[in-house]
């Protein structure tokens, strides 16, 4: 049966952030990549191992990074709008013996108390709101949740790199508890709105399981920097990836490091 969510009145993201997306995108296949991500975050966010520093994982999904960070000795607070993902994150981290505090909330409205010593927003969770001003509220939520002097990393797409090697179709196949799932993403850029429009189709055994449409605000790195500054942050650096390389026109990814002024 096909579950077509395009005409429902429910918030668009409720059916989109489902088990199929979790299994094909959020479950990390490569544990060494997770550890390298945690190393990178610790380095740029000035986190000392075992310090118990309080770290905000804004839009934490199923806790794919919250758990491994907690295992390094941090007091991690994961926030995600999806109650189902938060429930799964709690279950998975506790099964792995990791202690993490998860909250189901809209990150734009949420404020951590007490404030966190550092924070991050990972893997293109920023930009799905309808306008740039709406999107900035998520960064304002991060700003409010951090202590003065704290660092924050925003990981999303670099418009320049996305356009340079534009992929109209991406197919991902994953072995999941439901069997082999094929996810096909067809993308186009709407030049009038500057948004990346994607249709996500999931199939198993030749049967269509679900179809979702998404619309993501695309940004050049300097626009992400301006968004962070509008929220009160001061931008410190731009990276192309977790190897810490400098950004170029060819990099599809952009990680912006910013600080809440002391
Ligand atoms: C692509 S996933 C990334 C999840 C996680 N950061 C990771 O690296 O696995 C995007 C996540 O952002 C969450 N998200 C998007 N907008 C949000 C909002 N306004 N408040 C809280 N969570 C949000 C979604 O529910 C989803 O779990």
C-alpha cells in the first residue's frame, strides 16, 4: 500500500520523519564515521573528555550522535520535535548503557535549562521552515540554550557545492528490520524560492511503501553565517566536513562554527 502524504493536513514532517527515514538515513552504517564525528565535535566545540560538560544536540533525531558523545563523558541533552524519534533514542541509548537526557520539543521554541556549555545541529536539520526568518528561530533557540562564551556548530548544505555537482536522483539501499528498502530521492532546485525540492520514494519487494515531498531552504555559507549572527552568535570558522578542511566551491556540505559572545 502506498502512503501518500502530500495532501494531508497533519504537520508535513510527522509522516516524513518515520521509521523508513530513520533506517535509511539516520542509523549510521559506519561506526568509525560516528567516532570521527564525535572527535571533530569535541575538537571544534572545545570539549574535554570526561569533563561532564553539558552539550546540546539540537534536532538529535534518533540520538545517533547523542549516545556516542555521552559515552565520552558528556552530559548530553538531545532535543527533537519527533516524539517517536525521541522515544527510540531513549530506548537505544539506554540499551547501549549511555545516559542521555532527551526532550521532544520544537527546537525553535525550546530553551535548555540550565544552559549548555556547547551545542550542535547536525546533518541538515536546519532550513525546512517556510522562510529564512522562521528558520532563524531555530538558531535563536540554540542561542538561548547556550551559556555565554559557548560554541555552536551548524552542519548543513553548501548551496555552491550542491549546484556544482547537482544530483537529480540519488538511490540508497539499506538492509533494515523490514527487509531491503530502496529509497529514491529526486531533487530539483526552485530558482524563484531558492529551495531544494525533493520527492522521497521508498520501495520494498517492488512495492511502493511511502512517498514524501520536502522543501529545504538552500544557503550560501555567508547566508548561514548571517543567520547565526542574526540570532546573536559570532561566526568563527567554516568547514567542508569532519576532516576540518576549508570550504571550497566543490563541497556540498558546510559546517559553521559560531560562538555566543561572553
Ligand atoms: C536529517 S535529521 C538529522 C538528525 C540528527 N541530527 C542526526 O545527525 O542523525 C533531521 C532531524 O531534525 C528534526 N527537526 C527538524 N526541525 C525541527 C524542529 N523545529 N525542532 C526539533 N527538531 C526538528 C527532525 O525531527 C529530524 O529528527
